[in-house]
C-alpha cells in the first residue's frame, strides 16, 4: 500500500507518516524540510504555498492507495486587525494545495482508495481565528463534493478535524493572538491520536465512511 502525505516532516503529518510506516505502508512525503531517512519513506521537497508547481512535483509518484493532506499553518487575528496576506497564505496551503495535490493524482489513485484532508475543529467558527476557520471549513466542502464524485470508484474522502494538538504550531508566533487552551479533558491532543484516526480511515475498517468531518478535540468543541 502506497500513501502520499503532505506536511510529512513535522507535527501531525510526521505522526501520520510514522503510523503508516509502522502499519506496513510505503509513503511518499511532501514537505519543505527533509524528514530524514526511514525505510519505506521517499521524500519529495515541496513548498506547497506555491501549489502551481504540484503537478510537476508529483509526476513520478506512481500508483497510490491513499492521499493525506496535512500541511498547514495558523495565523490568528481578530476582526479589525486581519491580514489579507496571512489569509491568502492559509488559503493557498490548506485549500489550493489540497486541490492541486488531489487533482494531480486522482487518476493514479486506486479504486477503493482513500483521501483524508486535515481540517480543524475551528471550522465551525472561533473568535480570533476567522481566516483560519474559513480555510478549514472549505475543506469540508471539498471533501463532501469529492466524496460524491469518487463514490463510483469506491474512493472515500473525509476530513479529520483536530482540536489543540501538541505540535510546533502551538508555539508559532503567528497564532499568538489566540493562545491555545487545554480542552475539557485536561490535555492537548497528541499527534499520534490524530494519526490513529487517520489510519482507521485509510484502513480496512474505514471503507464505509465518506464525506464526513471527524472531530478529535478532547471536548474543545463542546
């Protein structure tokens, strides 16, 4: 089984790579930073903030069984102090890159294959994160539309939507306007927990789940 994972060098993307490798997958990882050599992993250097180059980068990837778009960034600000540049950056990386990646490889994705887009529980709206939330909400529209289109090929498309997760993004100065708060269950989500849910969707027991947003947030969305 062969999976393509974006954002493979850090945070949730790296955890997804580790989980899939442990489960016996081969993985092609896209990221700006080299994730380091590991058996079963092929790294493709890619800056997905320039999604127009994706088609050429993926030309030699070969047949796929799954695609996981995990590359992401968060920039936070309240209304009255929003940055159009930050909003455009998040849209390119979350929405345009997801579109470019899946569009480029859909004909190489096996019938019965899987697509997972990494969303956020903030997709329903959170004060101070409107631009970020909008990009993550857009992923739900993409996933549901693609799920309908790809159902005849038995390809599932879903969004995994984490709450605050213990990754480098929590300390990113770009989201300082909205410092993370531990959810009601008392700790941040672990990247490995998000990877486990992703692995379920990619595995044999996830074949009848499609067009859905699955939230793992420790109660933050309650």
